[in-house]
């Protein structure tokens, strides 16, 4: 089994980093997402990313610097409303 996924999606196409709060920001819905919730967020009915791609992206985001496991925000803070 390969460690890559078809078309090798780039995690930065799905998420950016808010360096002030040290949290990943979903580019599509502009919500803050904790490291441990990346897979669930992408595989949710809102995004419907395949489990294979969601797992790959979650693993990539786990490697990013400046993202805390437990930032001081709610699980899904809407950054589009700030």
C-alpha cells in the first residue's frame, strides 16, 4: 500500500494557519479546526472529502509547525465572521 493518495492533494490547498491562534483554518468554510479534528472536518457532510484524502491531509497537517493540539478556541470557530 502506498503512502500517497491519488493526485497527492496538497494540505495547504485545504487549510491555512492562523499564527495568532496557532490553529488550522479551513479554506473552504473559514473555520478553525484543531489538529485532531482535521479528518472528521474534511469527511463531514459539509465537505464530503473521501476518507483516503481526508486521512492523507490530516496526516500532513499533523506535521505542520505552529499548530497546537489544543488551541484556546472552540472546535469550529468561524473566522469568516471576524
